[in-house]
C-alpha cells in the first residue's frame, strides 16, 4: 500500500531572513501594547498562538491587526529558533 499524501516523508520548511526581523518587531510591538493595557503579554500571546483567536490580542495601538499579518506558524518558528540559539 502506498501513501498518496507522503505523510511519512519529512517536509522541509524554508524561511526568509528578512521576515525574522519583521516578526521580532511585530512581537515587540504587540507585547508592549498588551503591557500598556495591563495584560500579561506572554500568556496572551501564547493563547493567540495556540487557539488562533485574535481576541487574545488587544486592539490597542493596532496590535491585533499587526499580529494577524504574520502566519502563526512563522511566529512559532521564530520563537523556537530564538530559544534554541540563545
């Protein structure tokens, strides 16, 4: 039996380095907006990343709109990369 979808294959993801800087800036801006509104930024961002529900992110200073410009998978990649490389 053959696997038509190749789910047994390892997929290769490539990302552009310019996006890393943008993602870092976006997360910094969103983090600050959440802090300004009195939220715990880490918990709110994690909630958004896990659920995809944009209401975890405040609309203050355009943070909700800004974070939705980047795919959540790309944000997770950037966070993991930064964590591993520290």
